[in-house]
C-alpha cells in the first residue's frame, strides 16, 4: 500500500489509514522519528465547513430518506477521499 512522507524525518512512514484518521483536532506521531504531524488547520477547517454545508442542504431537501442516506454516505466518502488524496501533511 502507498505510504506518505513524514514532514519531520522525510521517511515514508505514514500509511493510508493513519492519514484518513487525521482531522482538524487529531494529530498523529511518526513511527520513525516520534514527532507529531497533522493536517494544515485552514484546509482542514475549510473541508469541514464544506461538508457541513453539504449535510445541511441534504437535510433540508425534499429527497426521500433512502436518497438522503445515500447522499450523506457519498459526502462522507468524498470527505475521506479528499483527506487522503489532496490534503498535505504538515508538522505539528
Ligand atoms: Zn518522521
């Protein structure tokens, strides 16, 4: 599986699940150097705001429950995809 580079020691020590679990509040530690890394605050906050707006419009829409559930699932899926693929990892 693909690994991501630690911003501190530059070794490829961060796996996909570890990256997916990062969010605005949670940082993680590198297995190699033991230093903390996480997501940039601004990008992470922006992504959460977009997800909240998407949830809100799904919630107030007239779609039936099954479609609403599917849309919410897709929004969450998209959130994790963006978190894993687009988000840079920075030192904390
Ligand atoms: Zn490291």
